[in-house]
């Protein structure tokens, strides 16, 4: 590629809300046939809101939320922010957690008011050795509606559920339609639960889902697709997505996302609008055609 044509493409990209890091990214993108997209913050707004607090029998709703939020003050995860905001909106006074620990892809744990509290998904429960068939059934029903549901355990038993809802970005449905029309195979990869993922993917016509994945799994999924001969672009926003963005033939970061994601990516979508990928594809095809 000539420096001139790349400069032109870079300038046009910037106007269209896509920052292109270098010529390699633009060239590689022309050959991409598979697009992996993270869910939270990429397909969705990434600003989840507290939707429900469901105490188990014998437990108090406000107390469950207070314990959960006290713990989540130590986490920067969007789910944590939703829970803390929800608790504050209800006027709850939060405590300071001790021995706070964030377990990637699972949740958080620590000690609040002398009680061992944990908050997270089924993997977190498994790690704690806690079984909760009834709470799991309740959680699943809400997940089928697209909510992310977390278990709250207190002193080793499930005390309640916390549900959080994160709406799909306004720009996402049209962008996915256009990306399909351009011939991309679209795969959602998310650390979230299979049911929640399926509920959201179903509405968007996504081709395939990889749910319950850990951050290192996202990079592995990409390596496997590459081993099958696929050219893979990955769109993501989180610190957790950085290894996958680096592994992909083209990493696409949301400008609204974490700095480390942006640093790991070849493209940045300034406003986090996936429609930017459609514009980048047209640009990459046009640029490469001019060069040949
Ligand atoms: P995503 O790929 O959707 O951005 P993550 O890998 O960050 O998801 O998180 C995966 C799952 O782990 C979440 O859906 C949630 O169930 C659980 N989790 C992660 N961090 C937290 C947290 N701070 N509090 C509660 N649950 C969490
Ligand atoms: Mg994310």
C-alpha cells in the first residue's frame, strides 16, 4: 500500500468515526470473513442498570443489596457500578468490605460486617462449592429475558439474586444487518451466561454464540477459528478483551472502552458504534482496489 492511499483512507476513516492505527490493519481487514463481538459494552450500551433484587426465603431485600453493593464498591466492572448505583438510589448506606477479591469472569468476594459475602455467576458458586437449584431456576427465567443475574452468597449459602439489565445500543441492530449483508459471519463471545447471551443474540440474528467464556478463552476461540483458515476481526471494549483484540487479525476497540483495549486494537470506533465497521470495510475495499 502506498503511504498516500493509506493516509487518504486514514483521514476518511477518522471522518467516519473509525481510527485506523496502521496500513497493516487496513490491509488485513480486507480479508476478514468472521467477526467476533463481545456483548457487554460492544453490542450493548455497557451501562447496565439494576433491574431486580430477589431475596431467598428468610432474607431481606435491602440487606442483600447492601451487602452486594458494599462488596462491589471495590470493583470497576460495569455490573458492579450498576449494583452500587442501584443501592445508592435506594438510599442504602454501604459498608467497607475487607479482604476484597475480584475473580475474573466469575465475580467478587470479601468480608462485609464480619460476613463472608460473594457475588457472581454459576462459576463463582461452583468455586465456592455452593449448590442452589431453586435460585438457579429463578435466575434462568430472568436470563431468558436478557437479564444478567448474579447469585449473592452470605456465609456459604445463597441469600438472594441480583438482576441487571443492559440495553442493546441503538446503532447495533442496523450495523449487524449491514455486516451480514457484507458477508461476515458474526459470533458473539461473552463471559455472560448462555441464556442471557442467547436472548440477546436471538434478537440480533447473530450466527453463533460462545457464552460463559473467560477472557483467555476469547483469544483461544480466535486462534481456533484462525487454525480453520478463517480471517478474524474481534470487536470489544473491556480490559478483558485486550488479549483477544491482540490475537485477532484485526482488533476493533470501542472508543468508549478501556485504554488497554484501544492500545491492543488496529481500529477504534470513536463512538462505539458498530456501524463504523461497515464504513471501515467499504474503506478498506476501496483503498486496496486503488492500490492494485
Ligand atoms: P463480558 O464478556 O460480558 O464483558 P466478563 O468476563 O467481564 O463479561 O464477566 C463475566 C461474568 O462474570 C459476568 O456476566 C458476571 O456474571 C460475572 N462477573 C464479573 N465481574 C463481576 C462483578 N464485579 N460482580 C459480579 N459479577 C461479576
Ligand atoms: Mg465488554
